[in-house]
């Protein structure tokens, strides 16, 4: 069997960089070269400050960079010298979750390799299988034809996105009825047929994959004359957009139906914790809706650079073709307490662990009153009683947070119904 000695990966982004760094670490006899046309990105990969943040990634890169892992802009040479070029020979979709990418690569649920059903295609599949078999059990390596591998990737992300939109739809119902979506999610998640993963209600899903892959599925269905299937999957995207708008509208409603000129602290800008990736982050869209109403946003995120935040909010679709309003309405801070100084409201958009440990008594003293907290990630559930005792008004996803009230017993003005008796129903005319 042909043995792979040199691998070239085209693209040094969130997938190519971590994937090939782990391959280099797990396969020390294989030389891995990651190439990209972006010179500044390649320069960052060769520096002490990597272009992306991922737990454990820096240690992986430093363990093999300069030995059998290289980052270069010389694309022609890397392709010419390679035995295998990622994305060019066969389909090997990734199933990485940002924030856990290194762990996902080293301990994958499965590795999916698709290729042409030709002698050349099958030979390429076997060669790549041999690479992964350095550390992945054969039982977890799945081989398919190209279409099956591509649709498996789209379907996997579509199913995960669907679960998030499903629980978010239930969160709206919980807020209307008095139920708690966390309790509902726990109850249904204990059903082994359903399971508990991806049943966390929030301000909506983000990241580079979910929306892109669901929309790719919609496009395929429309192109193949399957309009009912396309409409089904489009609803997953529509529900995600609805959840974002609904949350922003709730902020506006609670702040007495106007946020014009009001300072709002927005904590978290990455689409999820433990990553600096902001692609399709719900924070971007919530910021847009609040800017549309004239709110002054003070944004803090522990890993996202100021330049990235300004860039995201200055996109024409977000800034309404008026990037000047971003400079007028948005301030990026390097400290969460600074963001909350003199703010009318504090909005949590990313579930960073540090937001659970902030000194909220200190924050309350610095905020304008009444001081609101809008928890879009349910990270402060354990602190509701404490936060209310401090003086905060709490609003969260999928639950009505009621304030403690002085018991009140009304005067009896007529016959009382026994507590165990159901209320009398009015007869229909």
C-alpha cells in the first residue's frame, strides 16, 4: 500500500490549522505543510501568538512546529511535494466543535472519509485511513462514497442546529406559561431516545458551520426540486433568527420601550465560550438590533480583539451601510467592570465561565437604577436570589424570574371556593 510521507493542507483557518497540527503531532514521521495565501495568517502561525484561540492548540503546535509541521505561503511547492493534498483528492469532512477542537481531533467519535468508487479513489481512501489509524481505532473510521460523506456532514450539523432551534422554540412557550425551559430540557433529555445534548436554550446558535450547512441543505433541496424538504430545514434558520430578535425586543421592552441613548453593557462577543471565533455570533445580531434603536453599546469579550468586533459590526448588512454609526454607538472595553460603569443594563451573550464569578455587588453599585441583567445563556441561574437581593431586575431565556413579594391576603367579599375545587367553567352560549 502506498505510504503517505508528506501532506499539504490548503487553508490555515479554524479547520486546517488545528487538524493538521494534530496530525503532525500524532504522526511524527509525516511532514505536514499548511499553506495559505494570507501572509499575515501564516506569520501568526509561525509566531508565539496563534491566529486562533483553541484550548491546547498552542501546546500542540509548539511540540512539532519546525520539526514536521510547517506553515507557508508557497502553495505550488507544497502541492508539488505532497503525497496527499487535503480537500483535493477526496472528501474528509470534519466534525470539530470550537472550544474542544483538539480533544475532538485526538478522541473523535468517528472519522469520515469519502471518495470516488474508482481504483484511484479507493487507493486514496486507504492511504488516508492509514494516516488516521496512527491514533484512531479502525472501528471509528467510516468510509463512504463522496456524496454520502458530504451529506453526512450537512445532515449532522443540520440535526444539531435543529435541536437548538427546537429547544429555543420551547423557551418562548415557557416564558409565556411560567414553565422553566431548563426543567423541561432535563425532563425530555432523560428519555434515552432523545438524550440531553444540545438542549440548552440560548440566544441562538452561531459559528461558521450550522447556518452555512443548513442553508446548503436548503439549496440542495431546492435545486433537486424538493421544496417541502427545503422549507422544513429553512425553519431551523428562521427560528434562530426569531430567537435573536425576540431577545433584543425583550431588552427594549424592559427598558421602558426605548434604548435610544442608553448605555448597555454587552458581555461576550464570540459565538460560544473557549473560542475567539465570532462568525455568525448571535452577539453580532443582537448588537445590530440594539444599534438600530440607538443604544450605546459597551462590549467586552476576553478573547475577541477590538478590531474583530468593529469589523463584524461594520459589515453593510449589520451597520445598515453606515459604518459611521459603529464608531458613534460602540465602545470595546478590556474590562467587564468598565463596560458596566453607568450602564442601564448588562446583557450576557456568551457563556464564558468568568461571567459566573464577577463581583455583581460591585457592578450594581456602578450601574444606573433600575439595573437590569439579561442573561441570554442561563449562566447566572444559581445567582438569581442573590442578584435580586442586591437589587437587580433579572430577565433570562425560557423562564420568568419573579421577585419575592410580601404575602398578601385579600379580604373575603363573597363565598370562597375550596382549594381543591377546580374553577367553574362558563357554559358556552
